[in-house]
C-alpha cells in the first residue's frame, strides 16, 4: 500500500459543514435587510452562487466578481438594485460564525496530526476561511493554510498547486494526497498537479464528469484504511 506523508485537505463540505453555515448566514442577512427569505429565493441564490464559483474554478472570472456580484444578480432578478459588495460584506460577517464540523472531522485530524504533514487547500475568501477554521478548533492542527485569495490562483489550476508545493518543506508528489468533496476543484486539481486524490462523497452522488479519483470515501474515518493507520 502506498505510503503518504503530506495530506492536503479541502475545507468546505470536507472538514466544515458549509451548507449549515451558508443557510444561517443567508437567514441572518435577509433578516438584517427586513426581507423574508423564501425557499425560492434561497434556491435561486445558491444556483447563482454555484454558477459563479464554477466560472471562477474555470478561470473565467476572478474572486472579486464572484463575491461582489452574486447578491446584485439575485436581487436584479426580482427587480431590485442593491449594492452587491455591501451585502456581501454583511453576508460574510455572518458566514464567519458558521464553523460546524463535518462528522468525524475533528477526531480524524486530531488523531493523525502527528503522523502526517497536514495542510489546508481551499478556494474562497481568506479572512472568512481563517476565522471559521480558528473557531472550529482545527486551525492549530495544520502546518499551513493555503487560501486561493492569498495565492493569486485557485483550484483546480496547476499554478495553485505549484504555489502550495513550493511552500511545503521537502514535498514529494509521490507521497502527497488531496482530500476534498469537489470533483471539479479538488480531484481535477490534484490530477493536474500529479498527486493522488480522495473524493469525499458522503451523499454517494453519481460521478458523471469523467474525472476519476484515486479513492472515494463516504465517511472521513474511511481514510484510516487508505492511510493504513489504526484509529486511536
């Protein structure tokens, strides 16, 4: 069995429950604006947000365009003009409070932190990701945190991983593994960078992308088997 030394973990919906954080932040934002948040509006926002982040992953737009336009686009569809940047700042202040852990995340990371070199690789807004990781208790268990905003690149770009690899002492692609929930960002990115990949797929979603991970797991503690270490 292959011996890994460096483990690169995604954050959202891999270690932290982004869905819960997003739902809470949207509720607080719309409450702050005095506007009822309907199921329809929430679904529309998520569709817009997902599409913008996908365009970001594909290199078509930058991060600022994602965060500064998503609420403006949403409200425009309902005939209202708003300051998208201002709303996003408020939204992210609420989002930072969301640090619920994915089941088994803290136990896993605490258990393996002295056995492997652990790093965070995440797209998103630097301040938000750092705050959520600190509040979750995970922050000190990692050797470094690489947020796309700070690197100038994003997953799945090879340049992003080149940046990360250059800042990990004695890094070897043969002994590296990336763990994440996104086929288009984490798994494709790992493939472009030449390292093994592990797709965290708790909902057993079908893979219709043609992007094939090295491993697939439904629960985080299945990593023990892949790493060939005993759970303590």
